């Protein structure tokens, strides 16, 4: 029977042939996001994206949907907004939702760039074996992060969040995503970033290059006018269009992913890439989104190590 879900939807990255995510469901607490990342792609399809609004009756609608989703299914919060976008500090609706999702026996992957996630460790740690947190860090330079992600908490506070989550036994994936030419693509900077997150306890690195949309490229060029011509050359002249995005040429994307993979593996971390089409360079047996750690048997194995 066809079931119309209200607010928890099957994950569908616009049917992108590059996406290697496992089957999962997506729950966004908010429409729009206040982190205002220059490179955000959600702003290309969500009107007024940088003004986050709580979804109408989100808890009631999620409770309805949860009754129709099989126990043990994977739910990701969130993919087109950050579940800990600034209003969440006061409103606490993500907190209510993670409690509902986990109480119904689902597996939960939280994807965020906010240290506010540590507020909810008390709930997450009651469901160890079914939860994982992916924290995005594009640079450990707080000044550069303020230009790239002006509304998001600093990388320093995100690294501290990794430490606290791991201390509570919660698996953490770090998304080094996106890598943007001339901005955060320097080998030494990436090496320092990966070392810091490895020391803090991250288990997996998932990385991806910047895929430009028309609006995000305009924002990027406004914020870094000295790079405008170079970015145009890389994306508009030498780049390729894939599924509605401007991608860098394949050779360059591959060299970035190889670089991150090598550093991640030097630190004993799992490596995966996201929507690059390089299925051969990831660590075998692990999902690109980090959700492998939401399987209880994987978690048990991790505990035994
Ligand atoms: S955190 Fe994600 S959804 Fe929010 S503005 Fe940044 S890229 Fe967009």
C-alpha cells in the first residue's frame, strides 16, 4: 500500500547517480539553516534558506511517520538543514525528535557542524550501538571558518565536541567536506585537520570536493574576490556538469581524494568519499555516510578493539 509520509522522507538526492548512500530516511527539524555556509547547495532549492524555520507540528508528524517505518531503519538528521542550526539552542525540537526516533528502535545518524550536539549526549548515550554523529569540519583555522561558515560554531568547539562524544562512547565521523580549490585544499592544512580529529577520537573521514551551484559560486566569489577568476576557470571552463552541479575536472577531484585518503589512513582512520564516483578508493565494508557505526554488531566489535 502506498503510504504518504509527512515529515520523515525516504532519502533521495535527486536520484544522483554519484550517490552511494545506503537506503535511509531523512528528518529535518527545520526548513532552512542559519549556518549560512557559502558553499551550501540547499540554498539553491529552498527559498529563503538562510532563515531557519521550525517545521510545522514537526514532533506530531514525526510520531505519525515513525509508526509506519520498520524498527531498525536508518534515519539521518539532517540533510538539507543542520539539526543544530542556531534556533535549536532555545527551541530544543531536535532534542525531542532524537528521543522519539531512538525510543522507537530506529538507528540514527546525526550530521551537524555544531557543538550543540553535546547537549544531547544524555539521550544518545542511552542508545549506544544505534547512534553515530558526523561532524563537518572544513578547516581548523577559526578565521577562515568564520568566512566560509559565518553562522556556525568554530572548528575548535567542534573538535571539542568530537572528544566529548567519543568519551561518551558515541562513534564520530568527520566530514572534510567540501574541499574548495585555493581555499582549504592545502596539504599541510588538511594533514593538521585530520591529525586533530584523529587525536580527538574520530573513526572515519568522509570527504568530498566543492560542487558548485550558481548561487553558491556567486557567494564564494563575493567572499573571495581575489579568487573569482580562478574559480570560474576551474568550474566554468575546465569543470564538468554532473546532475545539475558544476564539478571540478575528474583528475583534480581524484588527486584531492587520494590526498585525504592517504592522510586518514596514516592515522588509522576509515576513508570514504561522497558523490565523487570513486567507489574504488574507500575503505572496503564501510558506508560513505558513516552509518555503518549505527549497526549494533559493528558497535560491539568497535568496543572490543
Ligand atoms: S550547515 Fe549545511 S544546510 Fe546549513 S548552511 Fe551549512 S551547508 Fe547549508
